[in-house]
């Protein structure tokens, strides 16, 4: 116990007192409340049992992965090698990124054009720009910061033509979004083992879809890929990944629903090693970063997946529609597992995903990939220049 | 839920409190703070503008300047406006006069429609309905399978004639489903549709067709509580092109500030009907705008807390314990241990304490608590003999050394625990002596406790919290005294009413 212990105990005491108070309250209230409460409470019995079945075990079974019996993991599902259509090239993907961004995010570009249309910039125009950045989910402080930076740069440059101002602003924005990060997704096979990639994130951001698309992108680069369906919690998540695997012609390792995700992760890496594949992509269950038990589980998946070597990439999938909470998510996830990159998903909508600027800034974790839709090829490498070019198009 | 927003607002209001009169610049300052707080909470900019303009207008009006305590008045205004935006009255599901009642779920990808469909079905079953789920999400790989599993878990019939994965026509499925439901006498039909982007006109057309076919009594827009500024676009398009009757907010168990709720409610003018707060089928509740507004204003959410306690606490134990307190018996370590176990059953400490009024300020500290520390405290208590637990006075040096050894802790840890515990015991006694809990004046203040809390924290301040410890402690104490200020009377009185 460290110095915090007294704080912990204080809080416990408060909590205990709270329960005490509640107890008294309940007992007092039970007199008249009992009659009302007991009736509806009795009814739900029917649904109670199945509900409990779905309850996610907070405490992860401690079974060491090596002890996992064969029955738990039905083994590798070697997918039928149906000839699949050829995945799109990297160049094509980049073009698509530019195209999509230009289409969906015109408003920022418009404001930029408006702001920088004259030789001077009015305060109102700056305010409009700041508002637009805020509406792109950059957050108040980031937006203010950017506007200040741009103001400064414009002042320094002494530029007076609209084109020059536009250019300066663009350069500044690119600099800001780029940040000089290394954005390679490390998927090269090591001499003795496959590269291991883990996708993590909160519920519904598109982890499974991203994993499937990534598998397709990698196999387009002539890599042998193996998928691990370590989302053993959500109904039909493993099937969803298997469907992706079949589409791309990639084998999937899966466990029974409700089995230990860490053991599935381990089996996936082991199978990858045995079959000498280049990359093992492991899809994990969505979890809210506020659920300690589930975050612990994720930590375990990470540790166990790294037992036969190491995990090369931990990709955090962030939904472009996410607002300022994205930063909290990124912070908490990177406390539990060393996040090496961010995937910005669902950028094909009207959402602008500005939160990634704050995430990159705060955590130094670069955005590596961008998801652009539900199509199998709708995943592109992130490129700051393209991104900003798209914004300003 | 909205804790972070309430943090900010209460910080703003703290500056206001104590001022006898508000100048216009004070009001501007407050409104600016509210603006930033709302923006940081992901409330959409147009909504924030409108909201702030209304607050300012009312704040400048006579109701504030004439009020005894203008700061209080602003809090009241913000509260009222928040409740207004969040949907006014709590709204229930409208059931059709001629069954089946049809409920259509729509929203973006990953908002949580399929999961919600299961929860809704389970909820309706507990009310004696015979719901049926319709798998009209034929887009996402294995969405149909997921719905089937969800249906199994909730014991509900799932109408899924098409395999999905891009095969089948959702409009046709819906048409057949309606016939099927009438034949089999299901009184509620829940249609789960594919997630779609508001700019995808093809899919939006399809949804409109599904709606025309289903003729739903309730079209629910499912929105992720973590959504940012884009919530406006989504809400606008769905409301305009499809037409919605109410909103469901999902993933409220996260710590997102949930500004999307405000945005969507403002833009659509439709109430938020349900809140989805977890992954279990039962993590589903009716949305209470008034409670949510109280929460935003750092007035806590005692009603929810009490409801939760009612569901989870062991009745026998609580009764025994309550009697004990009433009889003025000592609060022992055995009781303490039981309490802790009960608390754990109720979920995370953070979540629970967050619901207490005035606690938002402390939230950061509470969040820093490693739940494993609780294990350690339990270990210490478990290492005591039953006699020691009943009578802490027994604990001399050698006993303490033994306990430290037994629990793998230091003697100093045991000492800290015992010190705090003695304080707690005294507080318990006071509470009992007060005759009754209502005797604790404004309950949320828990006056006995908070100052203690502060005192207690001081020794622990040391190394780990960076910065200036003295300053921090001073700040904390300032906060602790201020937060439960008697001004926030609404919820306390609700609580007291509940006690009577």
C-alpha cells in the first residue's frame, strides 16, 4: 500500500457510511415500499437466468493458456480458398481517401476559403474558423490553439494575398496534423515468428470490420495473414470475423462464445507460428474504458498474446463520430496496453474525426489507418498531407 | 455520466457563490464558462449558442437581479433549461391500440441497435408483452446471427428469414414480419435495421421504405452517448428524412460527458426515452431528464443510487445493520467488511460515489483509487481475529505486527486503517445519536463526513500527488466545504421526502 492508502480508506469509509445510510433508508422505506416493489421484482424471473448468462465475467479465469484444452478451441477454421477479388492497391486507397474527405468535409475547406479570401482577416473570420474547428470535434482548447498559431504565422509571414495566406494556413495545419510521426503499421514477419497486431477499442467503433479490412489490405501485399477472434463476448462477433476471413481467404482461429479471450489470442499466435504466417491479427471485444475488470482482461490478452514473442502493434480504433471522450478513451487504453497507433473509423460520414489531433498531441500516438466505409477496401493509410488536402479541397 | 460537465459548471458557480449581486460582466463570464463547458462536453455548437443566449437573456432579466442570491438563481435557470432541453417530462413507450405495436430502431453503425433490440425485448417481456424481433439488418456481416443470439438470451422470437451479409431485402423482410406477427399474436414487434450514415441516400431511402412498410408506432433513433458534434447532423437528417418519435441514448455507462443528449434533444425536439447503461440485457433504464439535469448541476443522482441499492443490497443484512445503528451499537470492522462487499456488488465505487451530490469535485481523487487497494484493506481485516474485529482496542503493537505480517502489509498500513476506522466509528455513533438519518441536515452535504474526509486526506497527501501539496489540500478543503452548499436544495428535499 502506498501513500494513497489513507485516501483509499477514507473513501471506503465514506462508501461504507453511504451504504449504512442507504440501509437505513431502505429499511425505513421498506414498510410501505415493500408492497409496491415486491410485485414487479418477482416477475422478471423469466428473463433473469438468460441475463445472467450474458454477464461478462469480471474476473478472468486464471487458467494458463498452455493448459487450454483442445476442446475449447475448435482449432483453426481453414477457410475454403474461394478465389477472392483482388484488393485495391495502396495508391487507389489513397486516392479514395482524398476523394472521400473532399466530398464529406467540404465545410472546413469552405471556411478556409472564406477566411482567406481577402488580403486581411477579420476577427469574425477567425472566430468562424475557430467555430468550424470546434464543430469538427477538435475541442475548444485545440481549436483556440490552432487559430492562435495560424494568426501568428500569418502575422509573421507578412503575406497579404489570399493565396499566400491560404498556403500558410495549409502548411501550418499539415504540420499540426502530421507531427512527424512514424505511421508505418509494423506487420513484417520477424525471423522466428509472425508479427502480431491487436485491435482494441470501445464498443461499436468498428474493430472487427477494421481487422477484416486490414487482413485484406495485408493479403493484397502478398502477406500470409491469420485472424484471431478474441472477441468471445459479443454475440456473433467471431462469425462476423470469419465472414471477413472467408471473403479474403484468410484462416480464422476462434474459441467458443464466452471462452477466455486471452487463450484464443494465445492459440492464434501459436497457430500463426506453426503455419509460419507473416501476420497474426487479433480482434478483441469492445469494452468501455470505464470498466476496470474488462480493462484488466485486455491487459491479460495483451500479455498472453505476447508470450510467444511480442505484440508488435496495438491499434486503438476510434469512431470518427466520437467527441471529446475519444481523448479519455485513448488515455485509459494506453495506460492498460501500449497503444502504438490509432485507426480512425467511419470517416465516410459527416463526422470529421477532429479528436485525433488532440489524441496525437496528448499521447504522441499517431493515426495510422483510416476507415472509410463498409466496403472491403475502405481502409487507407493515414497521410497528413492527404488528410489536410482533403479538408481544404 | 455527465460528471465532467457538472465538474465544470460547479467550478463556475463556485466563483459566483457568495457574490451579493451580479453585474453584466459577471453574467458574461458565467455564460462563457458554461459555453466552454458545454462544448467540451460535446454539445453541438449551434445548440450551445442557442442555450447560452437563452441563459444570458434570462440571467439579465429581473428574476435574477431581484433574487436574494443571484448565483443560486442562475443555477436554477440552467437547471430548468437543461431539463427543458432534455425532454421535459419522462415519456413512456406508446403502445398501439390495435396490436402489434411496432418499434423501429434506426441509427448509425455501431450505435448499439442490435444490443438495444435485445434489451428492449427483455424489458417488454418483464411487463408481460410478447415481443418479436425482426432481423432487418441484412448489411453487416452476421448481424442476423447476433440478433438471433440476443433473442435467445432474452427468450424472444426472432423473425429472420434472410441470412443477411448483404443477401435479402429488408423491406420484404419487414412486410413478412408484420404478417407473421399478426398470425402468431405477438403484441410488440421490434425491427432492428442496419446502421447507416445520414449521407448515404440509398440506405436512407431504404430505411424510409422499411418504415413505410412497418408503419411503426415508435421510431427510435439510437445515439451513442460518446458522439461528438456530428450528433446534430445525424439527428437532423434522420428526423427530416425518416421521422423519429424518440431517442435512445446508449453506452451511458462510459464516462462520456454525453453532450450528444442535449444536442439531439434540442435538434429533434423529441424526448430521450431510454438510456442503455451496460452490456447486460438488464442494463437498460427509462431516461429521466430531471435526474440527468440534477447530475449536470452536481446535485447528484440519489434516486438512481437508491434504486440500485434496493436491487443489490442484501435485505436481511441491511435490516440487521440498520437496527444495529439505531440501537447505538458500535460499528465494527465486521460490519465494515460486509459493507465493502455490498459496495462491490453494487458496481464500481467511482460510479456510485459519482451519483452523490457534491461528489463530482472529488471525482478525480476517487478515480485515482486502485480497486485493488480495496483487496488490501480486506486482507488486513481478514487477518484479524473475530475478537479483534469486534473490539479494535485490543490491537496492541504485537497484534498489529502479526496482522501486518498476515496480510502482507506494513504495520503503518494497519495503523492508518485503524485511525480512519475509529473516525468512522465516531461518525456512525453521531449519526445514530442524531436519532435518525434525516437528522443529518441536508443529507447530500453529509456534514459529518466531508470535513472528516478532508482531514483524513491531509496525511496522505505527500509524494504521489504532484504539485504543491499545501495548496492542493487547501483547494480540496475549500471544495469540500463549498460543494455541499445548502443552496442545492431540490435533491436533498427529495431525499428527505423519501426518508419520511
